C-alpha cells in the first residue's frame, strides 16, 4: 500500500476500540434563517477546535462579540483518538487567564520527568522543573489530558462569559472577500444563509477550505514515517513519566512513546514500517500483540481507541490574507514531537485576541493586527524547523543521518556530554518574538519574551500572581515600575495612564516604600526576574502585554517608555536600526 493512500484523512476509517463519549450540542437556527437580513459581525471564527475555541473564549473574556461556525455538533472528532494530549506551561497559563485551568488540573495528569531509552539502556532523561525557570510559574511544566476535554471546558467557559454565538452544524461552503468586509455562505440542516464579517479567522485545521479558496502559498514536505496510536487502560499502571524508546526491542527496534492521560488512559504511539498497511496495524488484535510484547503476555488492558497516523510539515508564507487570519493547523502543520502543534494554536489565538479587542474598541491602530503575522509566523517557522530535526532523528535517512544517530546513541550510553544529542522532541516553550514591529528591544532587554505567572504579594500582605494583574488590566497594557520613584515621576505616569490603554503598578522589594496608588510587593524578586534576561541589569520598568509577553523594558523612565507604549499599540513605525525590531516580510 502506498504512503498516499491511507495518510492525512479525517475519516478515521481504520479506527478500533470502544471509543470516547463526546458531548453533543444542539443546532439552533441562526437569525439569518429566520428572515433577518445578513448579519454584519466584527469577528467570525471558522472552526471550533482547540484554536478557534481559545480565541472565542479570549474574546469573550475581553467583552468582544464573535460568531463561531463549526460543521460538527461536538468537540474533538467523532470516532477519533485523544489527538493532542500534552499541554505546555504557556498554554496552561493562557487557560488560567481564561478561567479553565483548575478544571484541566483536576482532570489531567501533571508530569515533568522524561526518560529516553535505546534498547534496554536509558540514554537521556530530564526534569523540566530543573530547566529554564519552569518552577517559577504557578502552572506546572506539562499536563497530559485528552484534547476534547479542554475543548469542552472552553465551551463551558464561553457559555458562562457570553458575547460569543456558537453555531453548531454550520458548515462554511462559500467565501468572498472585499475591501472592508468578507461574505460567508453557510450550510445548515435548515438551509443556507450568508453573513458578513469585518475579520475572519480560519481555525478549520489541516484541511482548510479557505486556504484552498484563497490559493494561499505555503511550503510543505511529506515524509514516510508511519505511526499507530493505542489509547489503553491497564490493570497495573506503568510509571507516571514520559517514556520514549528510540529503538524499542518490543517494536522491531522502532520508536515508541508512552504517556499517561486523564481517566487512567495511556497513550502509546508505535512507529511502524513506512510501507505498513494502515488497516492491519490498526486492528485491535494486532495492537494487543504489540502491547503483550511491551508489557508482558499476562497484562490486562482495555483498548479505548486505536488508529494510524502520518504527518507532514507545512507552513504558510503569511498568516494574514486581507480580512482572513490563519491560525493553528490552518497556518502550519508540524510533526507531533515536542508538543508543538496544538499548543502553538493556543498561542496563536492568545496573540490575536487582545489585538482585535483593542482595534475594535478604537484604542489601538489597525496596524497592530499586522504584528500577528510578524510574531506567530516566526513561531510557526521555528516550530517546523525544530520538529523537522526531531523527525529526521527518529526516521534518519540512510547515510550520514543514520550514522550520526547511531553514534549519538552509542556515546550517550556512557557519556553525559552526548545525551543532549538524543532528539526525541524538544519540548515546546513560549516562542520569543524577535521580528515584531510592536516590540521595542535593545541590548540587555527581554522584550519579545513571555513572562511566567509568578507569585507576588498585595499591599495588604495577601498572596497573588502576575495573572491577577493581567486580569485587572484586561486588554490594556500593564506597566510594572520597579522600586521607589520620585513623586514627579509617578505624576507623569498617572498622566500617561490617563491618555492610553495602560494600567500602571509599582513593584516594591523588601523594605522599599512606594508612592503609587496601585502597588504590589515582590519579596522573592520573581516578578522582576521574569521581566529580565539572565545576567542583565534589572529593569526600571517593564511593559507587559495582555498575552503576558514583554513589549519593552527600560533602565530609565523617560521618552523611551512613551515610544514603547505607542509602538506596542501600532501607533508608531518600528525602529529599524536593530534587527530585533524589523518586521518580517
């Protein structure tokens, strides 16, 4: 059977197992089908997957009305697997701001330790809590949970917040783009209708019809790597860690992934031969044979779901085309190594939401929306590059790639210096923005990097978090001013706050006295630390965007602060003397 025959389908025709029970939502006839003239909406989101629902929830939190169209009547994909399962600290921080993190934490499984094996030997291990400051955030490095649970929590939260019209069983069938709006044709069980939108967001996934209709240029590459997912429950649980085999003796020396998810379901991915028969490898009896080889013949398992998958790498050349924004898998498709797929779709949505809110409210320039392409295209290209390297390590071509992998595995068994060469997935982190027109960087500045949800202390001594300040600021920029300041400086900051979508908070260390109306304490220095580069001088101020990214930092409260605010709102042309501030093509 050729590679092309079974690959890249949403039909899931080879799936087996008892499956998952997904919620179903009712079809409600939209007003356009009840005699109303075509509606004109500020934002229409096409696709109610994790990306589209994150954007809808983010807009609802900021009080922005939107319409969501989805051709199905449930979350996840009927008959499909767990799909995405690993959610990064950055995604969990986003979900915390949206108000669903506690639901995710209660249902999912936290982990930070990963172990990699070649044959019987452990050749690499890591604990993410010991890397990159993961431990400063209130959210853990990773939580494993089936994607449809998060989507269901997002639907619940959207319904709690209001503002968003979720239209189930509304399938986009036509599209026209004009200078100031787009016209969408939608098919429903009760007939077709049209509606108009000022902004359209394509979150339909890897088979985007809008990409095809608009003839959006992209770069893509198919591979011949084939995998089979098995979602199973055991009578005896394996260790609650991420285990990876580069060469698994129980899988013909091919790779295997092993993760625990919610409901005591284990996700096990088996790398298969490139020319394997998808129908055969997905048969439940064949899967049980593989499980018996891995865990022993007496292991009792329930097969929840099993099915094959293949992947490809794709990335559009631009994530905005006129009135349409592409995000998630509509914009880029990456191999599933390192959890850089669904998590980057969540970040895409978080990036665009506050920008749309400020522009639609008339508090920022429409030019601010161009920075979505600057920032998220850079992230997409980086994630494609990183995951492509992992894919080549796991499925090396004959010759130098296979020789390198064999050498790396051999050295890693005995030498610590070689263990970082073992590439079974560079785990996703918040992508920095080095090409954004709305970020004002410079030597020693952490601008363009994401903050963490660190702890702070309110003026009354009660504990708090950075997200409490971001929630207070809403769609406004948040200015953190560190240390004592002269009264005249605080007065100037109050005037600036009165003329811009900006909230200002004075951050005080131990035994420091403040004079601002709004002030918090940073007893352990975590708030200051998350706003600076390692080894750099502490900033005097940091301008934090609603998505938790740093728009700028500075050593003095002077005209550079005003410039940073204007640039963060798209009101000023970026400074082009530094590569950090050049917009992408």
